[in-house]
C-alpha cells in the first residue's frame, strides 16, 4: 500500500504541476493580456476561444474518450487500439475541417464572421483534439513525465509567442496577436504529437477498434458540447444580447480567476481516474469509499480557501476597471465545486461505458443553462450569467447522481448522497463568509491559512493525496 501511495503521489504531483504549467501560466499571464488588450479586445479573444472550445467537441467524434476504458478491454493489443483510433479520428478531423471552412464561406455572406476567422477556429480545434488525444493517452498509460513535458512546451510557446505578437500588432487588432500566438504553437505541437504516438506502433484501421471508439465516443460529443455550453455559451449569448465587450471582458476575467479551481480539479481528476478504475476493476469498495471521502475533503477545503484568498488575487491580475465583477466570484466558484461533485457519478458511468446516459444528463443541463441565460442575463447581466451557470451545474450533479442510483444498467453504485452533503454545506458556508468578511482580508486570510495547515496535516498523516 505504501508503494502504491508513493506512486499515486508522484503521478498526482506531476499531473498537478503539468496542469498548472499548461493552464496556470495562462492564468498568471492574464494580468499582462488584460492590460495589453483592454476590456474590449480581451472580450473579443474570449469569444474566439469560446467558438474553439465548442468546435473542438465535434473533432474526431470524441473518440479519444474511449482510451480510458479501452486500456482495460484491449489490454493485450492496447497500442494497436490506440493508434487505430488515432488514425480513424484524424481522417474524420480532416473532413470536419473541410466542413467548417465551407461553412465559414457561407456564413461570411450573412454575418460578420470572416472566412479566415472560421479557418483559424478549425485549425486550433483540430490541433486541440490531437493534443488532447496525447494527453489522455499519457494520463491513462501513467506516463506523467510525458504529460509534463507536453504541458511545458504548450504553455511556454503559446504564452511567449502571444506576448511577442500582441506587442507588435497594430493597437486596434492586438487580439489577433493573441489568436496567432495560440494557433501556431498548437498546430506545430499537434503534428509532432501525432508522429510520436503513431510511430511507436503503426496501425491500420481495425473495424472492432473503430466501432468501439465510435460507440463510446460519439455520445461524448453531446456531453462535451453541453459542458462547453455550460461554460462558454454565456459569453456568446452575452454578445448576441448586445452586452458590451467590456462587460464580457470583465466577466471573462473572473471566469479565468475561478479557473484556478478548475485547473486543480482537472489535475486531481486526471490522477484520480486511472487509480479509481483500477479499484473498480478489483471491486475494492471499502478503499473507494475511503479515498472518495478524502478526495471530497481535500477539494472542499481547497474551494473554501480559494474563496477566502481570491479577492486580493484580483488586484494582481487586473486594474480597477475590472473590479465591478468582484461579487461574482462565489457564484462561479460554487459552479466549479458542483463540477467536481458531478464527476464522481460520471466517472462511474464512463467505466460502465454508458456514455449515452452521460450525454443525456449533460445535454439536459446544457439546455437548462441556455434557458436560464435567456432569463437571467437581461435581468442581471454578467451576474445573471454566472448564476445560470451555477444552477445548471447543480442540476447536472443532481441528474447524474439520480442516474447512477436509479438506472438498472448502473446498479451497484458505491457512494450515497450523505458522502457529498457535508462538502456542499461546507463550501456554502465559505460563500457566505466571502460576502460577510469581504472588506476584512485579515479575517479571510486567517481562515484560509488555518484550513490549509489542517488539510496539509491530514494529507501528511495518511501519506496519500487521496
């Protein structure tokens, strides 16, 4: 057990560092870009990025999502499975690239979206898919060092080139420097990653592998799309509702601020899933319950601590022109916490290969988010958008928990609602304290530091992150 804990801790540490480098440098560079671009052009880039995130959902028909379970089902021929679906999904990506380009030509006649804009979205979405494919492969193959090096390359190149290009662009089109600064490195790295993966074990198209990947991956398109609707549609809808680019830029900054929690969550979940699947494969229920309680405790305290410390971080990230959105931090933070909660039942659904059920629950939450945005954005602007996101993620958790505890196909789910409730209440207390002690930083920081010391003691005592 001690050796297993050491292995988990090493992989967790590398995954956390990798995720922080990839997303953390983007976060830490935000003060540079908010000042170089201003609220309006920062909002323009945020909308471009939203289109990329949405389009990426369709790339490769999400076949890379089958790697986690394929590792178990095709353990003897795993590399042949992986590279067969890499080849198949790449062919599909090429066809999708052509479709997006043609669509851009048509849309350019009726909207302000230009052909080159659509091509850039297509190139970056294609590149995102290949990079995601490589990262998922490294995570489930427990090649944490590979993931680390990939993350370093992406983070350094995209940030460095973006700053250089923005600095040298015309003042009215600086956001294009940010766009090119991301597109060029991603495109180059995706080509290198494709060659690296495929040359290790060149494979042809195998019907059984492609069919498996399609059946598992295709429903995930709707799951991923709905997730992006939950996280990105607010900015797109704000634009169509004639909310100013400045307000969209302010809202995007606070989404970036709370993405610190998302970065931590992604890093922890990337580590959690491979070992969680190992425990599920062994039907080791007592270990799963123990680790789940530790995991919930850890992320609940991290979220609470973030709420206590975050206002001061804003003053580092941006100037006073962004300060009007401060009160939205707790709402967006609670959204991330419910994202954490819903991943427990969703990870179980993934292992059971019930991706159609995953898609159904997430699509329902996405539709709810659009409806709530239509109601709340006109009433409360960016705060309404944040509240709509929070309520939608709450509904998402409730929906997926109901699914795993009531559907016959998923019988035997091992966690009860009582395991989740203490964390939900605990973080809500943190939300309340944020508003109560908003002007008393010393009180908030004292609470955050005490909680941090407590959780550090707990992790050291059990000698395991989970």
